[in-house]
C-alpha cells in the first residue's frame, strides 16, 4: 500500500503517527481512505475536492501534476509539501 | 566538461549561432517599451510616499480636468476580489492581495505602492496629472524588521492574515490577525539523539538584506481594450499565460477575452511573473477607448516590484570528528513584504538539501513587513540558506581539520538519500560537482599573497517540470517552423529548437523557433524554475515524434507499402528494398500527399531530479577598507546534458555574478521611515565587468533520467553558492567569519577592526 508521510502539523490527527499506509490507486482514493481513518485530515489537504492551492504532492519522487487523479503505485511514498516556484 | 558515457548526438552539445542573435546585436529586437500603436496614450502612476498609512480619501478631479488627460483610475475601478486563492501555474495567489498590490485599497503598505494612474496624450501631461491627485493619509508606524514584525506588539499590516501551516487546522477568522502569514515545519529522525552523537556542534545566526533581481529592462505593458471586449496585452514577461490568467482574474473577464503578446525580455530572474501594470493599463484603455502604455521608472522597479526577501536565520549543525554530519537544525524567517508569498517553503526544503543528514528539524516563517511584496529570484530561498549552511560546513571542517571538499563529498546527497522534508533523491550529481572542483586546476593551484583566501560552497535547486506545449510545421524546403510558448529569457528558443532538430535528424539552423502569443500556441507555464529547456524541450521532442509518425504515413503512401514497413531515423525515412527519402525530399512532396504536416507535443508529467553546483573562489581583502576583490572564480554544475554549452556557461556565469553582487554589495537601504534610499543603479551597486574576473565553468553531466536527452535545468543553481563561498574565502584571507549579507566594506571593516582589537 502507498505510504503517506504526515506533515508534523497534521500529526495531532494521526495520533502522532509519522507514516501511515493506506490503500488507493490514485490520490483521491488515498485521501478518502486517510479521511476514513483520521477524520478531518481531508479538510486540511483539500479545497473543493482538489488539492489546496499552494500545496504540492510528491508521489514516488515526482510532483503530482494530475491532482487527485494522479496514480499511486502500491509501493509509492506520498509527501505533502509546499508548492515550489522558481525564478 | 566532465562527461561519462555520453550518447552520440549530432546537434546537442554543439554551439550554433543563436536564432535571435541578429536582431539582438543589431538592436532590432522588440522589447516591451518599443511597442507603438496608433492613437496610443501614455500612462503614469501615482505611488505612495509613505511605507504604512491608511488612505482616507483620493481626489482625482483636478487630474481629470487637465487638458490632454484621457482617463484616471484608482482601485475603485478594479473589481472586488473577496477571499479567493487562485492557482496561477507556478504558485497560488490571494486575489485580494494581488489586486491591492496592483492599486492600493484602503491602505498603502510600502513606499512606492501604486495608488492611481493616469493616461494622457503624452508622458509629460500624464506625469503632471498625477501630481494633481490629492491623497489624504493617516500615517501608521512602519514595520521593517522581520523579527519585530513577528512580535505580538508589532503593528499588523493586513487584518485578513492568520498564520497558515501546511496541513494545520485553518485559523478562526475571529482570531487576532498577525504578520506571520505562514509557518512551515519539517522533521527527520531524532534531532536530540543526533546532536548527542556529535563531537562538534556549531550554531550561528545569519542575516541577509532584501535584494533585487536587477534586470536591466523595467516592467512595461501596453494594453488595448477593444470595443468588442477583447483585451490585448503587449509586455515583457516570464509567462504570457500567467499574465493572461492574472489579468483576466483581476479584471474578472473571461480568460479567452485576454490575449498576451510577449515581447523580447531584458531580464527577469523571477521578477517578471507577477503582474503590476497590465490591469491598470487595461482599465485606462477601457475608460479612454485608446491603447495605453505604462513603463516603470528604475526607482519604481526597485520600490514597487518583487525583490527577494531579507531574512534572519539560526542554523545549527553537528558532526563527528571523523567528518560525518549527524544532525542539523534551522529556524528561518523571511520578509514576505507587504503581502504573504516569500519563498520560505523552498528555503526550508533547501537548507540541508546538499547533504545526507540523518536527523534534522527545519522551521520557517513568512512574515509581512512594510516593504514591497517579494517575489522569486533565481532558486528562490536557496541562496539565503546556502549562505548559512555552507558557512557552517566550513567552520566544522576547520574544527575537525578536514578538507572542505572531502567533507562535502563524504556527506553529499546522492541517489536514495532522504531529504529532511521527506522525498528521496533519484540520480543526482552533488558528489560529481564537488569532485569537479576538487580536481580542478583552480583548487589545486597554490594561492599566495597577503590577505588572500580561498573558499568553496555548494548549492541546490529542485528545478521544476510543469506544463509546456509546442507545435512544429514542416516547410516545403525541408526546414521546420517551431512555435512554442515559453518566453525566452536565457536562450531557450535555440535550446528547444536544437532538441527538435536532434529528434528529426536535421540541423539547428533548419529550425526557426518563434515564441507565440497566447492565442497561437498551447498552454505553457512560466519561464522559471529552470524548467523550459527541460519541459518545453520534451514538448518539442514530442512534436518531432508526431512529425515522424505523419511522415512515415506519407512515405508509406508514396511507396505504396504498409506504414509498419517504414521507419524514421538519421533524418530520413527508410522503407523496403532500400527505399529512402531524406527529410528534405519528403518535405518537398507534402503538398501532393495530403498537405501540411504539423507536429504537436506537450509535456506535463515529467519532474526534474534537481541540480547541484559547487563553486571555488579566491579573494583578496583590503584590510584598510574592508573591500573584497574577486581574484579567481570557478563554478562546477551538474546540467544533466548540456544542450548548447555556450548557453549553459552563460547561465552559470550570470548566476555566479548575481550571487557575487548579493554577497558583497547589493542591499535595499531603508531609513527608519521605510524609504529605500538607494533606489537607482547609481546607489544600488550590482557588479560590473570591473568587479569580477572571467567566471570559469566546469559543466558536469549527470543525465536526468526523466528527460529523453538527460537535461537538467541550469539557470538557478549558480546563484546559490557564491555568498557562502566568498564568506569562506574571506575567513581564509583575514580570519573573520561573516554572517551578514552583504559583506560590504563597512561591515567587513568593522569585523576586521573588532578582531584586531
């Protein structure tokens, strides 16, 4: 199952767990399954059923460009990070 | 150039004459200020003389009555935005803040904040008219220091800002507003256990001043709002599609009603992404019925566009006596300027990114102060933190008596290493850049002479992928017209054309690249994040593959064989029984075989693997004046695969020189009232050819597996190492550790005198 790395400010919702394994073949399913286990977490990550503006999701080393539709491999690591601009 | 097992390319790695060369060297290239339209009016902007004040009233009646004035606008002419956060392709923006930055609403938050604008028959009337606009202010105390701005006693700039943190619960709107707009926290391993293993720990505080990108061409925009509702914007920008979206959002018109025509650009470096002028010129055009041109003065560019923030940082590193990093901790506060949006997020992610650090903790704050809203500048946030970390690394090396290059190699980030912010590196070239410097003639050469010293430092930037599109039309004479939407700020049109040429097996000269307007080409994200040669290059390669597929079908038709029997390679088509058509030959047959062949390509999913650079500098310090002279400078950088080595070298040299300016001289000088006192190039000192020697470059090529030819972006990394490398060289020269940028003569002299006393 994908391994979701929980940002420190969200760990109050996961009882301190830093990494959790949740099922899902795309990001939407992963976040829905996270919400089932840790109610309230989706609101922190999403706005109107999309990833919050300013937030980037790194899945297996690549930034998700398809948002909630991004596929998640069974062994993928998922990180929620600040979106990065550039000069 | 350090290269291993490089594939044999025909075009990539060569140095063709740049496609825009003739126009640039003859002065025919059209920049934003060159735009002239029939009936065009000239605009001027009234800007705040105060750093922090409430606007009690604005009276434009006298300006409107002046002969030759055709329109006057204030924020009342722009639509209310409400609480909207909009994704703009390379970051999100709070539209309430964006519109208030374009024309102040209720408050001015920095000296130079735009308040009103006038369009008139000529610039002299416009400038006279803005003097007739009467603004009544209620002055407020300016907040200029990032740490003071964070205190509970500080005046608050924006009453709608509460601290946001990635993944934290949204703050109640009933809670007290604050200047701390964002908070970031990253942790890895056990920080206390890590430091407990350390034989040596160094902890220092660092400050850096606000600095500007220093592009030569000021911001400009010429806009015509036609009677059919269609708005055309001509300007120099790093992202025509981003300007289209920002302008449409700020004016609340359909995006299809806005066409952005990018002109040539005289530098951007991250500072020409946000819009300042287009919505204002658009409203002036709508009111007057005429095209309107606005061009900023140099002072306005300094005072009212988006420099990179000043910062305060506390960084701590621990290592074992055998030279292994065991823990690192960083506390970083960035000046956001008037509104949220500093690059504090990437700064937190970059601070330890060069190293395999088993235990780390990084905390960052985005803090509003009464200075212009900051914006991206080459590897945003990374130069600040590289100054801190790379200075500490050398201090550790001195304490445990290890060569700083060897220490960096021993601790370097490499494939499989997890960053403190979480993700794991794919194949990257940090080790190779340090080795390139260690093995360089420069590093090996003795440095003799009094008050001379040598320093090295490394730097990292992620490099972005994002979205690009390109199309390419085959011409009957065997050439290709390439259309792409990435505005060219560093030679990208030639780099992209070379990739298309390589994929088609033709020469770079046989491709004519054009940067299209937003109605002519598919969506492209901004030219930034060192992404264009990578991502738009992929789009061009995809367009070439599309052309190949179509040409295969045409050849199959000509030879009356199944398409599966035809292949494309080496610049031509190959069929059964030795049949062959060169690209030129098939191009000549297109009209009789179905007409135009247009290849299309996009790129959206590829993510770059990140890039590293390591620099070595020799300096001589005048101990009587505190002045630093750069004697010799060598920069090594992993560029994946150098498409056009001259451009790669140019990017490395340009970035290094900007980093040298940041290190030694550049800073926004504010007085206690919040007025920038050096807002001209006479007083804001960027380096010239008299200040720097030739920057020697070493191109390291560790191909990025996520690009067909292994490209890594080049433009941003080279600005990261210079301040720390120079600080380390100064220490080597005179035994003084500098923790405050710029390391200008007064500051350095004070430290030298302190040491001597």
